[in-house]
C-alpha cells in the first residue's frame, strides 16, 4: 500500500506498507514532492517497490484517488497481470465528506444550529 500524505513543511510523502498474514510492515518512505505529478515517475517508484518485495509476493496495490495515482496504478496492472489495484476508500470518503459542508443547505443548517447553540449558552 502506498499511503500518501503531507508533512508540516507541506512536502508530499508516500509511506510504503506491506500487508501479510503476519501483519503490517513499514517498508519505505519517499519524498515525492518533485515528481508526484508525473505519472510515469510515480509508476516507476511503485514498480521499484514491487521489485523489492517481489512481483510474485504482490497481489494487490492500494493508492490515493488522484488522477496521477490512478494512471500509475493502471500502468502497473498492465505490466504485472497478476496484480490488481484499488483506490483508498478512506481517501475517497475524505474527499466526499470534505464537500458536504460546502453544500448550501448543509451550510445553512449548520449556521442555524450554531446560532441556536450560542443562544442557549448565552441564556442559561
């Protein structure tokens, strides 16, 4: 699994984790700030990790939902026919939940609820 995140300096990092019957193992962390937008370079990074683990030992990869990760995952599956891929469900849900407060009816409801809360606390 490639777990993408940003550190306090806003550098893009990927933690590579290996899941097996014995548990989860941290494999490597890579600063991808300079090439995270390049699909082929990102694909090559995943291929390098797959080769370290051994293609016969990798059955599935999980990546972020961003277009460059999706494209890299597709290239990996074309190269290794025995490896499947999926998008990180937590990342997908995060993207969906991030948009909910922006919906006008939800924002209006939240603002109204906030006003009621302030009123109640001010009139104890």
